[in-house]
């Protein structure tokens, strides 16, 4: 009788895990046990794979992409695990297994789930998904002052834990636009640094400007309003440096808004790296729009205000695991899209951080009674985030934070007509991505 030998190739960098009050071994043990409550208590940023015989379990935080590919070998199946599709492809090629590869055969582990695989050969059984984070919805009273203090209090607590993990002298950059989310992150970081008696000179607010981008004036106005103009640092670039083909390659995805955002991220991170070769950490506000449901509903024909308000973590997870529209290759929502932030930062050697991705913060966001506060009125929903965050920042820091209308990253770095002249549609980006693996 033949003995089938399974193999797991873990290509993840364990140094990227940033765990609070728990060792990496303990976190892996919790994933291996598959107990949802125990995995929920893993606090921090992580992408983990754990193996017990033929059973493999994987789990990740929102901010850490995690992928796998199951290859066939004569001696038994081999599971390759990495944060990127091209890393999986290169590993398969080194072992002569790349003939089995297609990017659509890779699988993304969805955030907030433990994924269980059984390495038993052919045919492969479907993975099993166990949700480990299910926040209660709409449980807070409709009091904006109390909601703001609770929400921003949770954001501030995550920033404190992150600062605890850094050297007290390490410089900290914020990818900054003067918008609600990056603005709150900067104010809270500044407040936390001063509260610890540390030098605020370690902070910089980096704003990308490709020429006449509206974010530069907005960022300057924001910082002047809080007496922080000295922290602003412009990262300049030209519109002809915007390379969407490179963004597709780095992002490994083809959704136009994410491609555009990643292209801007590449210019911002590249500009910071060129100026500061030793800089390591960058904070940002990614996830804030998703938490407080602040996206233009009218731009997506699949959405209504009821679907946005009434579905659990719709913007964070998409339509959800097990639904027809859930992509096995790409997951959904910010679980899929976080590569727009993660991939450009990693390419240029930065460790990123957004407090808005943490479950403790999302927990509060989901508890907000959106239906009662908006009565399903779209303009009321759009105005809600600024009110909640402004009130919360005031409660936590005493700072009166200015609030500007929402603007996407890519629309703030360069005027939208100039951007439109350099971008394509989803079909073109999909072709560009698939061409990377054409034989």
C-alpha cells in the first residue's frame, strides 16, 4: 500500500506578526486548536498557519493578506502558504510544480475566519470556515457624544498598544490627507506621544501631491487648525510617474479603485523611502470608511442604503463566506482590498498600521445603531462619520478636529481629470494581471 506524504510550506515572514501579551507559539496553538473564542483573543496583527498531522488551520487579521495553493505530488499533497500570489508561484516553480499554477487557483483566507484544510490527496475536500469574530450589531444608545467617545476611545487604545511595541525613539509617519480618518490617527498619535512625555518631533504627516492635488491644501488647513503645521511633509511626484501597470503587479488585483489607490501608495511609499532610507513604520486611516459606512452608495449599483446598514460588516467582508458573490480567490470587502495598503508598504520596506482594522474598534462600530441614527437616509449616513469622529477626538484628546468632506486617496493626490487620463477599466486591469502568468 502506498503511503501519501503531505507537506506544508510556510512562506510567511513571522517577524511581521505583532502580537500583544502573547507569544507567537501561543497564537499558533490557538489557531491549531480551532477554538473560535481563543482565536478571537489573539490581539494584534497576524497571519498564521498551524499543522497537526493532515489537518491545517489558517487565520489572519484584517491587515495581513494570507493565501494558499494546494499542489499535487506523486507522494502526496503540498500546501504552500504566503502573503502574495507571486510568492506562491515562485515557490512552485522552484519545485517544478508551476505547471499546476493559475492565479485563480490560489485561495485567500478571509479575515475573521479560521480556515481548516485536510491534506488527504485527490479529490481535495472543501475547506471548513469557522468565524471567530461576530460583533453584536446596533446595541449602543443613539447618543453621538457617547458613541464618539466609545469609538475613538477604542481607536486610541489600539494606538497605545502599537506605541508600546515600538522603540520610544522610532520615527512615526502618518499617510496623511487631512481627512477624517488619517486626521484622527494623527491627533491621537500626537496626544499619546505627549502623554508619554516623548518628543513629538518623531512624528511626520506625509501628504502625496502630484501637482495641484487638493489634499495638500486640506492637510495644511487641518494641521494649522490644530497648531501642527510643522508636522506636514509633502511628498511630490508627477502625474506621468503614476504607473497603474506596476500597481496591478504589486496589488495582484484588478478592481479599479484599489488599483488607483495602490498606484498612489507606491508613489507615496517610494517617495518617503527615497528621502528617509531608514524609516520603518507608517500609520494610516485605512478601514475608517468601512467601519462607519462612508462610501458613495450611488457608485455601486449592487448596493442600497438598507444593504449597507443592515448587513454585518458588509464593507469589511463583502457579502460574506458561503455567499454566491464571495470570491474564494479574493475574499471580499476590505478583507480583499487591504492589499492596496499592505503591498505598496511592504514593497518599500515599511511596516504599516491602522487602528481601524482591529476587532475591538470594529466591535464598537458595528454596535452603532445606524438604522436609528439615519432612518435609512443616505445624506444622514454620509454625515455621521464626521460627527462621530469629531466628537470622539474631542472627548479623548480635547482637540477640536476639523472635518472636511470625504475624498478618496487617489482623488486627493491629483485632480480627478488628470487621474482619469491615466487609468483604465477593470477588464484592462484583469487582462494585465493575467498576462503576468501567461505561458
